[in-house]
C-alpha cells in the first residue's frame, strides 16, 4: 500500500508530476483504487477481485504500463523484477502530493478503511490457497 488515504485528483496544468494522466476530480475517484502489478500476475488480479466483492471499491488497472512509471518507481518493482508477484494498492496522485498542504483533514477515512479491508481480504485469500501464485516474467 502506498498513498491510500486520498482520492486521486489531476488538475489542468498540474505539472510534471501528472504527466500523461487524464484530468479527473477527487469526487470521481471517491470510491476508486488503482491496483498495479496485475498485468504480470493474473492470479493476483483474480484474488484481489474476489476480495473486492466484500468491499465494493471501483477497481482500476490503468497504471502498470503508464508513461509515469508509477509501478517501476514503487517499492514493489524490485520484487516483480525478481519474478515475485506483487500488488501495489494506490488511491492516486493529488495536488498536495509531497507538499505541506497534505493534511489529515483531506483523507477519505471511509475509503481508507475499505482499502485496508481489501488488502486484508486479499492477503487472507492468498494465505488459504494450496499453492503460491506462479513467478512472473517481465517479457
């Protein structure tokens, strides 16, 4: 999990940090989560989708191969590079990202709880499997 408390918000003319992202409002992402890493592991995608039946988040799979390289810039990338399946739960960038204006009052706590439940349910589902998901290939 990384940056799971805010709603993704991409403003017009937001600068380089939003390069290549479509303009979108925080309201349009109020119940959405970005899941990265699933292109390389269909088993993990299936597991997270099963887990989401209990949380009802809007799942978005749009950033695995995005020009911003969010997945490659994450802590998850070294695992994927090594063939270890990994999921990156991320509610998206926003104008206050890495700025002093990113204050607790702007956190969507209801959604934050759903994301944590989703991560828990996914982890539980994976732990109950008879085998681990297969290794991944970058090809």
